[in-house]
C-alpha cells in the first residue's frame, strides 16, 4: 500500500477496512467479487491484518454496496463490479480552489482519545478547516495560519484542473 505502517495490523478484516483497500485498486473493465475479495484478503493479511471473523464475500459485497452509494463502485452484472480509475467525485464547477487543512496536534489528540462513534476503532475525527481561494490555496492557508504550528494541507480541489490533487505540504508526518 505505502511506506507508512499498516494501521490495521493485528485487526481482523472488517467492512470499513475492505472499503479502504478496495478504494486503492482500479478495476475499469469489471471484476468478479471473488477476485476483489482475494485482492482485499491478500493485501490485508500481507500487511499484518488478521483474517475476517465473518464470511469474506459478504464483507466485500457490503463494502461494494456502500461504495456504490458514492459512485466509487459500479455493479455491472450480478457479481461483477467496476471500480473507477478516480474514486473522487467532482461537486460543482468553477475557477476557485477548495482546500482543507488541519494541525497535527488535533490529529494526535484524536488518536490518543481513540473514542470512535463507530464499531470500527480505526475511524478518527479531528478538527479541520475548509476554505475557498480564488488563486493560490497554499498562500491563502499561510495567511490564515501564521506562526507555529505549521498546518498540514491535505486536499486541493480545482475545476481548473478537473481533478483532485493530494498534496502533503508542510508535513512533519
């Protein structure tokens, strides 16, 4: 997946973990649930995760149905699913930038509190700021957050580029 430690190491495979793993893979021509399930199982276990306590195919079907509500998966036959190349939807259009930033201390506090309203403990919530900029979003964030600590800028949406850019600027993590 990436160079970061696998956050689900030692945990049994759940629907929300399957959703995250499915979202990292592209199946543009469509794939049977068994193939998607095998990819999810292998990825999870290869990274130190435990086998599911429930039926794997049922977990995958549930995860795919959930992702399909947001356009991140499409059922093209009874057991054939397509995962689009870009899992990000574009909401609206315009020449502006939408950005999100947060402070690492808020994220660390959420990790230490580890109080999740969901049955899956890996879901965390912390305070973020979302805004709109007419020009350079990085400059806009800098004007709002002068001083220390330096914010972590996560997302920039721009209709100008017609895509979603993931940027990890100013990060210490």
